């Protein structure tokens, strides 16, 4: 693979690290979206936290994608939009964790027949 696609081979260590970290962040976004898709049918009565978490994940994905394609070419290590995207996905996972805890404690019952 490196013989065919060796565009990053002559790149300095700093910018190469930026590309690799942005790639890992994109995989993180995909994992969180898969998790949202897996728990969506289970929490159907708890509707607004899922919509808020999905919105935060979509915003985070857009910001991380922008950070991958645009901010990886900058010379310094400061990437503010990528950082905001990571904060958005962190907020979504905290919201879902708090929602799961309140649901398991019986605080978030809004009706329906969820387990």
C-alpha cells in the first residue's frame, strides 16, 4: 500500500500525526453513530435526549470532517473546530449516559413499554 499511496511518506512527523489523529477521531464518530443506532429502538419513549444526542453527533461529525480535510494542513497544532467537534460528541455521550442512568433508576419514565 505504501508503494502505491506514498503521499504522506515524505511528510514531517507533526503533520502526519495530525492526519492520523483526525482519522481516529472520524472512526470515533462512526462508532458513536453505530451506538446511537443500536440503542435507538430500545429508548423509543425517551425521545428528546436521542434527538439532542443525534444532533450533537452530526454537528461533531461535520466539525471533525472539516478538521480532517482543512485543519490538517495547518502548520501549528491548534485545531479549534476539530476540538469543538470532539466536545460535541463527548457531550452527546454524557447526555446518553445520564439518560441511561436516570432510566435505570426509574426517573425518566415517560410511558411506553420499554424494559
